[in-house]
């Protein structure tokens, strides 16, 4: 039984990562080029929350009970969209700090190479 649940969860996760729009957007935002879009992506939470509220009204007015699952998925997607904004800002800051440190190290190496090549060298290997 445990094996069947494990197998089903793996396949459900694969399906969700591959085909669900929020997961596709989140994968794009987590790239280096996409980190700047994290805060605007937070606005995508609004339609998901609106969908959840509409479905709650439909359920309350006698709609089918399985719509509760759709409400949970919509709320989960909205929370993911809200969460990616601050996370992407932190990741972007971390990447920019790392890039700045690499550029500084390259400039330092270039200056050292230039300084060592411009020093006079004495004949006979004496320095």
C-alpha cells in the first residue's frame, strides 16, 4: 500500500511540475534571467484567489463537493505566486553580490598581471 501511494505521488508530482501553469512560471522565474520578474509574478495570485472565492460561492449554493479540491489547488497556486516575489528578490541579491565579487576578483587579477609585467627584471635572475 505504501509503495502504491509513493508511486502515485511521484507521478502526480511529475505531472504537476510538467503541465501546471504555476509550476512552469515558477521554473522560469527561478532562472537567472527570470529573477527580475518575481515581484510582477506575485500579481498572478489575484486571479487564483478570485477563482477560489467564486468556487466557494458555487459550493455554498449547492455545487458539487469535489470543487473543494479545485479551491485547494487554486489557493495553493496563489500562495506559490505570493511566495516567489520575496524569494526571487533574495536570490537576485545573492546572484548580484556573487557577480560583483567575481568582477572585482577579475579586475584585481588584471591589475596584478599588469603590475607584474611592468616591473623591471634584472639580468641573471637576481631580483
